[in-house]
């Protein structure tokens, strides 16, 4: 019965995507992050639903004349990066793997661009945030409950056949979605929603701890530091952080905390720790690849050559978003990717400063801040992970573009636009 209901919902999303592309964008993000079709038991239709919805959404958008698309620094650089990865794929070391990965990146880039054009409205942006949070919270909250039910001894991993199946990627999802949960807590009128978002944030934090990911820990610390620097209530935030740490100490067993802190402690012993040594070797391979192919790199999947040369498992990943871009797409690709990251942060900064002077745009100011916090957590934690083409990052970038555009439009209004469901109380 569950499979039948889900498949009918899937077919509905497919039909809506063509005639209402903005709804197709929301449906695509639901299937991408929650994977509802994989929750069905029996009668599951083996169709790549996310790709189908993305394709029909693009078709509907094209039929509408690419309505709403505007060239900004973020959208322009994302298009340039898509073009550049196309060029590098033409001369890739592993053509089959390269075109497979390029197809995935093209899908996420085009849907992110479509989102910046089709969700250019406060209500649609709010729905966009809700869809992403609900889809990811389904997994992170389950992970936190698992930690609670196992007395803190359970190890949290991501759902299979998703974009975040293993601990490090799942930890990245956890740190990137928590600021959005907190924003919904701040700007929801209903008390039960605010309480639910606070609970979801706490369980997501437990889920992060349950992964035992060192990269997740580094990203979370960077995220907290960035949030504290930009907070208007630094003392209150520090006290809240202290209470959170105290609650964790009470909730998690001593042996689990000891194991986790020992694992985190190996960050300082990077010169001797085995996984760190493997990272150094893959980073050296990326530099060597950039020396051999300084312009285009080795294309998507170039690090497979490193595994072939060393004959050791685990050397097929760059273990860093920055070395990944360098080894796979050369110095030009790395430069484009860094320029895009800078443009994303500056767009958020501009939206926040514009909204600061308008009380009716405080919701946008807070959203821009929370999105920046998420992006910083990704950029710092990603220094140790193979996540340059992690879709959630491009989704957050699209949200920042939308926030900045809505602020620029509504800032000229003299009276606040009151939407009771979005106002904090």
C-alpha cells in the first residue's frame, strides 16, 4: 500500500513538473534529499525519478522561455563551471566515469539555476527551505533518535543509495541543515513548530555526534565560530552553546565520548595518523596531475589513476574539495570553483546588510546569515572530504541568490509586507 501511494505521488510530481516548473523544482529537491521512492516496500518502479522530474522541469522552464532567469555573479560562475567541466570531460583520463559524473553535476547545476529563476517569491522561497529541511530532517532526526535509543553507543550512517550514504557525507548534511532548522524556529508563528524545530536541531546535533566524523567536527566548530562572530548576542549564544555541551555530556555514555574525543584528538597527530598519510599522498597526486595537465586536469574520476598507480584501495578520492577540483579540473577549474564560493558568500553578505535597515526584512537577514553559516561549515569541513560537487551546497547557493533578489526588490517598499505565517513572535 505504501509503495502504491508513493508511486502515485511520484507520477503526480512528474505531471506537475512540466506545467508548473516551480513546483517541479520543489518536487525534485524532495526526491533528491528524502528519497521517498526508496522507502516503499514492493511495487517500487525502478525509474530514476529525480532525473525524470529534473528533465520535465527543465522542459517546462524552456517552454516558458527561461522565465525569471537573471545573470548574477553566482549564476554566471555556475554556468562557467558547467561549461568548464564539459571541456575537461572531453579529454578526461576515464571518459566513461567522467561523463557519468558530469551528467550528475549538470543535473544539479541546471536545477539550481532553475530554482533561482522559478522560486523568486517569498512564499516559494519559504516552501523551498521547508522542503529541504523536512527531507533531510527525516534522516537526521532518525539518526538522533537512534543515538538516544542505543544509549549513545550506536553509529549513525546515511541512507543507502542516497547522496550521503556514509558517515562523513551524512555529517556534512547534519551541519548544513541545522542553521536552516534554527531559522525556521525563529520565523515560525506557531509555537509547536518552533518547539519542533528546536527538538529537530538537538536530535540532528546528536546525529552528527553519532557519525564520529572528524571532518564533521571541524566543519561544526567553524560554523559555530562564524555564527558567534556575527551574532548580536554573543554572551547568550556562548551560554546556549555551553548548555548544549552539558546536555550532550549527560546524554552520551562515557565510553562513547571517550572514543569520539580520542578520534577527534587524532586531528592534532595528522603527521602520524594513517588516514592523514593517505590524504597527503592523494593531495600530492593532485599536485602532480596539475603539473602534468595544468589547464584541464584529469577530468572527473582522475583519482582512479592514483589507485591504479599505487594498487591500494581508498586512493581513488581526493579527500579534499580543493584538491579534488585541482586534480580533476586543473588550476582553471579550481579558480572558477573558488570564485563561485566567494560569490556565494558575498551574495549572502550583501543580502544581510541590505535587509538590516528594514525591519520587515529581518526574516531575510536571518536567512542570509543562516545560509552563510551552512556554507562556511561546508567549505571548512570539505577541506578533508571529496565533496566539491555535493548537491546540497548548490541548493544553498540558489537559496542565497533568491534571498538577495527578494531583498533587493522588497527593500524599496516603504511599508512592511506582513505575512503572519512567516513572522516570529
